[in-house]
């Protein structure tokens, strides 16, 4: 749990970016979809994401990450000032 978080703000195709951090909260829209996600990066910045459909994981899985202190990697896009996640997966951080 004391491992440092890593912020990755890497531009991907189509204006997408990525950030890695710890899950603070995950709100479900349905059993298979997430409504919103709150994440804290290594700098202590809080990121709030919404979604538009499936993002590759469930709120229940993200809550497991939250309890275990495991990082996730979020791919997102800024849409009119809102961060919209398109993919959320387990972070695979070497040495992390």
C-alpha cells in the first residue's frame, strides 16, 4: 500500500490519454457498467471520470482494487471539460 503511484499522461491516438492510480470510489450504472470513477494519482491529484457504456471492468472489480490498494490504468478523453473513461484495466506497473 505504500508503493508510489505513477501518473501517466501519455497522448494516444484520437486525443486519448492515460492515468494510473488508486481507486477512491466506483459507482455502478448497472451490474456490467460503471457510472463514475474517482482516482488518486501519485501527485495526490483526484481524477473524476464518467463513462458512456462498458469500459472493460465492473464497479465490483474496482472496489476489490480499492480494498487491496492495487492500481488501475484509465484511458480517457476530455470532452468539453469532462473526463470520459473509455477503458479501465488492472495496472501492470513493473516493480510496483
